């Protein structure tokens, strides 16, 4: 009985740790906005602007989605002041990617 309880607690703790730790994507991308202006970061595909990223900024894609006009958007994250963060959604055409 004690072993089952221990295993159950261990599984719950491992699950919580897995949810809390950020997972960095495999594909490395750079912001390459042809207008040479900062790339808007949005709260959802084609949603409200919440931030902006400069050209040349390294980002990692976590998810791809289409908006109502069937345009591709990428949910991106990256490092800021030594911490990995998920930033939000950017227009997919304005980031260039390669495998690491």
C-alpha cells in the first residue's frame, strides 16, 4: 500500500514539474521583417499587439495556427535576460527558420 502511494505521489510531482518547466522548440528562427521595423507580437493569431521583436532576434516556434483569412501565425518564445519565455504570436512570413 505504501509503495502505491509513493508511486502515485511521484507521478503527480513529475507531472507538475513537466507542466512548469518551459520546453524549448527544436527549430531556431530569426525575425526577418522586410519592412525592417519591429515585428508585432500578438496575444493570439491576428489578435491584440502585446509586444514587438527587433529584426535579427532569435526565436523558437512552439505552435503554428491559421487566422480567419487562412494566414499562417507562429507562437514563439526565446531568451530574455537569461530566462526562456513564451512571447506570443507573430506573422509566420516574417521569421526565417533553420534546424539546429
